[in-house]
C-alpha cells in the first residue's frame, strides 16, 4: 500500500482538548517542582534552561500520547503552558511564604512586645505585592548586586530562556510528518 500524501493536520477537538488539559496539568506540576528546587538551588542560566527542557520534553510526550498535530493549536497550548510554568514558579513561592512558620526573632519580638505583636507580624500580601516586595529586596549575582529593575529583568530573561527552549522542542516535534488520514504522527 502506497502512503498517502502528507497534508496539513486537521483540528480535532477531542485530541486538542486532551492535549490542552494534560499540557496545563503538566505545566502546573513542573512549576510546583521548579519552585521547590528554585528555593534551594537555582543556577542562573542553567535552571531556566532545565525547566524549559523538562517542559518541552513533557509537552512532546503529551503530543505523542494524544497524537495531536494541529500546529497552531499546539503552539498556542505550548505558549500557555510556558506562561503557567513561569508564573507558577513565583506563585508557588508566594504560597510557600504564607505557610512558612514565623522566624524565632519574630516570635521573641511578639512575646517581648505583645502590644506591638500585630504591627510586627508580617502582613498578608497579594501575589502582586509579593512580586513587588521580592523585586524590591533585590538579589546578588556573584559580586553584582541587582536592584528592583535588575530583578525584573532577571525574571524576564529567565522566562525567555524557558520559553525559547520549550518552544524549540515543541516545534521540532510538531514539524514531524503527520498522517491526517489515520491521525498519527509518522
């Protein structure tokens, strides 16, 4: 039997929906894992690259499992999954800061000055306030000290590295031939 000509894959709603749900679930899990690892150990360029590799490989596996190949839909889902990972890392750090127990110094200060305990207790912040506060604290890169603008720039570069690597991997998979007749990647 002679193979059919390769054509542009059709949009198949059930496959795309399954791909989309699995991609978002995987990206949420990866962002949670990245937040945990990032709090303890996060080399500057290697960590976002590793997150991008992990997300790209996971999305490629999901593409293979669901046999989804509608390129525009896959790329839109991959971009959304990348955004979930990038924002999710910061969000899970935010959630971890809310569940962290107070430091020993804060407990001692509250015991020593009970009338000022409410003022000394860390205030609940929104996610946006948490990001602004994290950026305002700055960070250091070796001997270089970054202020708020530098931290935002660093976060942007990290997000770009993650997105570029993820999209390169997904684009490689999506460019592979697809049989629209049987609905399988060749």
